[in-house]
């Protein structure tokens, strides 16, 4: 995490907006993949989660009003990993995944976003950045908790899908 990210409100807001918009976009891509592979229930779950990301993106966009945000190129963002924390990596998406695996993946992503915002809040001395980052971290933790509760119900009901049969024609994914 750079000094600029924790000290420049406009840069922090630009990152926050990108994080939420990218999350919604990726979730929709995941939903489309699941629809393509006849996983309708998972497609609906990813679509639902994308809707929540859209709502959060709109909240962040409202905060951004009145601020002239920098126009960053994709490689100019400073993320803890290669992609925004709340964005699921394509390599983790498997068309044969079940609801339990999908929920666990979403919990990890929400937790990663909470950790990102929490780290910004902890490192910043700018009171506005600390306020927004702490708010966003709490929202992401709440999202993770809601998904954990959903997973607990799924496991308690025993409706977690059994492990899929081995894929006899796996996609080629070079290392």
C-alpha cells in the first residue's frame, strides 16, 4: 500500500469506486459462465451478489460527487494482489463448483475487501479517509457475515451439493 493511497482522499475514493465496479462486473461474468454451464442456481447467486456490489458502488459514487477523481489506468491502481481485493480470480472459477464452494469464494473476497479497507483506515492519518475506509471495511465484514450465515444454513440443511464427478474433459489451462 502506497503513502499516496492512504493520504490522498481522491486517490482512495478512485480505488474504492474501481474495487466495487470491478467486483460487480466480475460477478456478472461468473454468472454468465455458470449460465453457460447450466448452473442456474449459481448464476442467480452471482447475479444477486453483483446487485449488492452495484449498490455499494453507487454509495461510493455518491461520496465521490464533488471530488475530482484521478483517471487511473488499470496498472496505476495499487492493490494488495494482482486484482482488486473483492474481485474473484478467473482461475478460481470452476464450472463444476457447487453452492458451498461459491459461497466460500465470495466470503474470501468480501473478507479481502474488508482487510484492504481496514489496512487503509489503520495506516491513514487523514480523518476523512479513516472514516470512509472504516465504514467500507465494516460493510464488507457485514457482507462476509451474511454470506457465512447463508453458508451455515446451506450446510445445516444438507443442501450442499455433493462433490462433482471428475471432469473427463477438463479445459486446458496452461500454468
